[in-house]
């Protein structure tokens, strides 16, 4: 007797009620295992749903435009009898179908999706994963086996996992949080930039009063602002989860720790799971640095807490004048807080070109209550009327009271939290792992990427390192060897830089020529209120090639990519100056900076 089954939509994570955009099979067609049945579209990704069985399509149960979720019927399939015997032990198929003619059908939900370890559903199918995960290698005993293990699901980690899967490697990713995306997506880059966009609109609206356009004072509803930010993050997280499913990357939620050179133990909510691997990519990231001795008080924030938008404190002290601290100052000033910054070193954004920082200082010196350099916070006393803070340093103020304090003194790598040292992996005293250009540690089958391998701690650096590591594992001649890595401070105004600063060029004994074009001579910048801005390029005197770039002004982060590409391509000032930029744009300030060095500029008097 023929065995007929209704093939259903499997677990597709948090996606529910997604639209069918294409039906890929027809009645009477004979299909094989993994033949795509339908395409569905979520907020971010398009996903094909494959068949778990081979057989003859009897009739379709879905059409283009229908909306489906897990368990929705797709097709009635007459199962091929020659493959059915092999499929009897295939746990994967049982969750995709409901038997029609079998005398003793199992319920459609009687078994989880084999090998699937879902972070989104809240029901980790660890038993199924143990039973069905492919075993590419023989080696130490373990619950799961994989060719590539990735520890950490941030931008570098999931990029590495996706690239490894695309190159044909069975890949398993261990992530401690309930969704992929890491610090960047959930409590860093993405939510902060969304909030800073709102802050920028508030500041622009205020600035228009000088030009005859006045708005009423805005009403700020923190709950709605936070919900908007969270929806944006959630949408992107769903997209990443969908991409993992499409690539068949297994994801296991838990804290990972190496137990031997080829085994990692993931401590999950349901107990430890051991994973044997051929290669591992460590993408375990970093954590917020703390100042020892501070009291535990809800009014003392980390950047993570600040991005939850708990309140708008009338007076906010920010400890740390780096990129994170200044971005949070930009946000909370726009929301209405009076800002004080205490920075231990003698300049804001240490390491950034001073000409760029000066542009920022001109703006924030007028906006913020105080900026104290060479100043350390030596104590915080939590009292009912606020946080009483003591300072120390040659420019330190007297004790003062604040309604909240944000600690933004950097991040610390997680190298000492994952059992790497016990394997013999080289970990320095701060927690950074040593790697070569292929991202290999001193154990050649274990790679490391992202924050955990050194500065700069930037998501876009981790992305490229992740691809290099995955490609090296696959045998490709890949290396991470960039000429320049751009950095952006999303302050008001923005600052972006890449390559060498003047101080760094001098320290290396490099003779250079400089072109610094003032935005006061740019019509586009004037119209945007960015007349204080600057575009600055450095060229090696001997070769005329670009070696450094810095931009301060609106949209600096968007503009810096041209200079980075120029550095990667070995462009000289003629290449950049002769490149035709559209007018009027901010981008042409880069070409004009190059013209200043070439001696061909007409927008200003030549040097």
C-alpha cells in the first residue's frame, strides 16, 4: 500500500504568518529529498522550505500569497517505497509531515526537528541534536560532532559560521544569549545608532530656530522610543536567525568552555552538552570594563543600561571620554540631560587626530555642563538625593552630586573566561588571544576573531576576520591583512578616521604632505550646518600615496569609506583629486583635500 503524507512547514524560528512568494513544485512532479517546495519571505530574508521525503506530488495545499507558520500543510506526497525504509529512522522527517495512510500515525508534533537547537523557540531540542547531528570525524566521545565550531554569535561569529557553511562545512555555533547578533546588535552598534538618529533630529530641529523655523518643545516618551529601538533590533535578529536556518547552521544556546583541544562543553539550561570539532573559531567577544569599588546602585549605569533608556537624569556624569562615552553624551544631551564628562587622559577620544577632536570640542563645550580632562573618579557615595562623586587630578573639580553616573571606560576581552589557557592557547594578561594573519592561534586548528584578539574592538573588523578564518579552514589562501580599519564616533558632529594620524606618522618617521579642506568653503556643508567640519588627508611624501584620513562633520562615517578604499588601492593625491565627485556634496571635500596637496585647488588659494 502506498504511504501518503502531508508535508508541513517545519520550525522556522520566530517567523510566524510569513508569506508564500513562490510555489516551486507541481502536481504529478516527482521530487527528491531536499527538493525546495516553497519560498517564504520574512522581514529580512527569503527562505526555501525543502522536502524531507522523496516521492510523487499528489496535490498542493498552499498557493502564492498564502501565509504560513510552523505546521501549515504544504503538499500531499506519495512517498517512494524504495526510500521509505531508509527513512524509517530519519527523525528529521517526522517533524515535517503527518502520515495519512499509515495505520498507526505518529502525531505531527511528536518529535522535534532533528538536529535543530533553536534559540528563538525557547525549547532547545538538545536530545534531537545529539541524535542526529552529522558526525564528520572520529575523535573524542561527545554529544555532538561538527567540522567547524564557532564560539560566539556576534557579527564576527555568525559571519564566520555562515561563510564556513557556504564553503561546505558542517557548522555549529554556540551563543550564550537567546538570539544571534551579539553586543553590536542587541546592546551596542545598532540600538545606539537608532537612538542617536532620534537625538540628531532633536538637535536639528532646535538648530532651525536660527533660520526662522521654530517647533514646539518635543514630548519625549521613553517607553515608545525604547520599544521602537527594540523592534528594530528584533527585526534584524530574526533575519540573522533565518539566515542560519537557510544555511543549516546549528545554533546552541549556552556558555561555552573548552574542555580539551577538540571538545567544547556548552553549559545550557538543560545541562552540559559536549561538542567535538575539527576546527574551532573563537568569537567570544568582550565585556564592559568596570571601576572597582563602586557601590551597587541602579543609578550607576553601564552603556547597556543606558541604551535601555531607563530615565532622563537631570544631571548625568559620564566617566570616560572615549567613543562610547561621547556617543551616550550626545544621546542624553539631546533628550534633556545636563552632561558632565570626566576623562582620565589629557584629551577626548585618545588616539584620534587632534584636529578632528577640536571640531567636536567647539560644539560640545557650548552644550555640556563640564568636561574635565586628566580627572579620575575616586569615589561615589549613593544617597537618597543623588550620587555624590569625588574626583582627583590636576584639573579635578570639587565633589559634586549627580542624578545618574554612566561608566564608559572601555571593554575587556573574554579570553580568560572560556578555558583557552588550559588548552595552551596563548592569552595575554588582559585577556587577548594571539593570532596570525589567518586568525590561527598557536593551536593550528583553533582560530580566534573579533574583540578577543585585540584592538580595535569593532564589528566590521570582526566580520572580515571571521570570513578569513572560515576560508582558511576550507583551504583557501585567505588572510586578514587590511591596510586600514576605519573608526567612527557617532557624535554630533560625527568623527571618522582611518590609517595614520599625524602623530603616528611622525612617530614612525614618515615624511608626509597634508591636505585639510575646511567645510566652511563647502556649499553643501553650509546648508547642513556643518561649516565647522574638516576633511583631512595625509600622503606619503616619497610615493604620494594616501596613508591617513580623518573627517569631522555630518555624515563623516559615510564619507570615510572612500578614503579607506583609496588606501587599499594605493591611490595617490592625483587619483583622488582627479576623481570627479558630484557637486554639491560633502564627498567632494575629500577630492578637494587631495587637490590641496597636488597644488591644483581653485576653491581656495593654493599653498
